């Protein structure tokens, strides 16, 4: 999903269908009586199993935390979760369950020789918290008193907070929560407040081996939904609108029991229309646009599952009567985008390199090949617009040779998002943008896709056999 056109929505632990109901317009919720469930969704775990698996990951994540805190010079790390205003970190540092205790506070302390000390300061006793956190007392106490006691006991040199970060996950501490901490801990402690941004970034960008199979499942479901949306099962040329396809995407989310973290977008390119752009990118098509023969249709879509987000962009061509494949110029355009993927993923990206150097090397190769290209890839995993090294047109400005988080981290996940613009002879030399987005992971030999990439257009028929009633 392009960060220039989309908005991020974080998962509510344990309530994906409720979140989806809140996201959808009312009329869409009411019409979703029996939407089609893609068969790949049968591999998704029930909520209780999702929670169990994610809590097993939490133990391993906590085990990694102390070395990270020391690398980033954080003596105490405090995360504050406000009721109805969840901190985006909460479901990754605490059990992924709903938190409705007005103000819940999670504290991690470098205890020196005592190791990592962990405290959950909540307004209630919950056994699923005591499995992962030390209890300051047998019964809940006023949070201010507990916080002061922890500070006086451990006297940390620095107190890391979600402030002054570049991204929403790293600047999530609200004004009132910050004021509460300052007034509770006093001026001496307030002077030690510092940004935990670098710690948060490393924590969220570090993937566990056990996560991969579940993320691959999420990507597989994403792929299946998009393939169905870009088919005659959903699209009848001359009748189906962009809005109809978007509604079908929403309904398939509902049927799969997952949600999305951003509004699905569609773009339509055709020979007889001008290229509408928005901030340098191909613009989203109006919902009233009717899809017709000869159109190139693009979808930008993702799902949320198991605390992960996916991001996916694919292209379809609407066959004209008598056609059995996309015109040669369109196929050449797609091959150019595949070449761009190969350059970035296989020839130039390696663990330890800065994102800026990978971007520069890839774009230099494209100039040598005469391919007009754009790259705007971003980390993905815990959030759709995740934390980590972004390989995009801004990365050369912020990458250096010393900052750890500017370098590609082994085994991290990324959304390989890019496009090429190619002159199409069959379209009177008009340019076609082939925009791809695929989720991938970093190995010592470069990036690898979770699912095979697209190398040919999804084809939508416009002959008489395709003109049948829309499927539910």
C-alpha cells in the first residue's frame, strides 16, 4: 500500500470481525449475508489458537528484549495503553488480548545482574498477565504508587518512552499519559525521559522463525482474495464498477474472518483516457468507473491476521472479444517490472547494507537498461507500514553507515512495492504503469517472495460466456 494514498488501521487483538464492522459502511455490513469464502481461508486459525500461538511468541520476544535495551541505552521502558486508544505496541509486548482497564502500564527494566524485570500495572488481576509479568503486589494498587516504587528501587539512568519518533509506532505516547508519568515520577525522573524509537524499531522489525508459516498463510489468503476479485467471478465487463469490486473485497474479508488495515484501492488504465496522477503516482479510480474490455485493472489490498499485516498489488487485463492474451506491449511492460524486482531483490539487497545504497544501485541498473522505474518499498509485518529500513526514493537521504536501523536486517519482512512505466505501441505510444507489491523476507542471498510473483496478467473475459450474473 502506498504510504502517500492510504491510511493505516491497527488490529484490535481478539476482535477482527468487530474491527471490520467498524471499518465497513453500514450498507456493506448488512449486505454481507453469504459472501464467498476463499478456500485458502480454511488454513486460518480460530481466535483462541491465534492467541495461544502468539503468546508462545511473546516469551521469545521478551527473551530478546534485554540485549536490545542495552544496545539502545534504555534502562527502563514504559508503554502506556489507554482504554479505547490502544498503543500499537501493546499486542506485541503483552498478551494479545483486549485491555480495558482505563490506563494499563507495562514496564521493562534492565535489572543488571538480576536480568530483565517486567511489570504489568493494571486495574485488575489477570492470570494471563502474571504468566509474563512480575506482579508488584498480590492485589492491584494505585498505578502512581507502583511506578514510584519501581523507579526508586531500580533508579534507571534512562527512561524510554514512545516520544519523538519518526513513525506512529514510535511516538504513540499521548499528552495526558506523558503528563501522568512526569507528575508521578517527579522532575529527577522526567529529566531521564528519552525516545525509545530505536529500541521499538529493532523490536518490531525482528522476526521469529516460528512466525514465517503463519505470515505465509496470511499472504496466501491475500493472494486468493485478489485473484478472485480480478476475475469473472466478480467482474462482468461493461457492468461491474470499481465500487462493486471494492465491495466484493470487503465481503470476502468478512467471509474469511479477517480484517483489512487500509481501504482497498483500484486503478484503471485504458487507451482512450488520460493518465490521472496523485502526488506522482497513478491515481485511484472513481468508484463509479465501469470496467470495460481493454482495461488494465490494478488492485492494492491487504489483510490483518495474527498481529501481522499484508500488502499486495496485482494487475489484470480485460480481454477484448477474440483476444486470448494481453497485447505484446502490455506483456513487455510487465516484464520490465519483473526485471526491476529481480534487480532490487536478487542482485542488490543483502543483510547489513543500507537501504539507500540498495535503492541507488537498483535505480542505476534501471537507467542502464533504459527502464523508467519507481521504488517505494517499505518494511512490513507487525504493521503494514512497518518499522525498519525502507528501500524507497527517500532512503538515500536518511541512510548512513553507522545507524543500525538504516541497514537491512536479516530475516526481516518487506513489502516490495514499485512500478515501471513503459510506452505501449498498441496504445498509440501511451505509457502503461505496471505496479506491483509483494511481501518478501530477507536471506543472505537477497529477498525471497512468500508467494510466487505475478509474471502475466490475470485475464478477465468479455465474451458472451463471461456475461453471466455476478456470483455472491
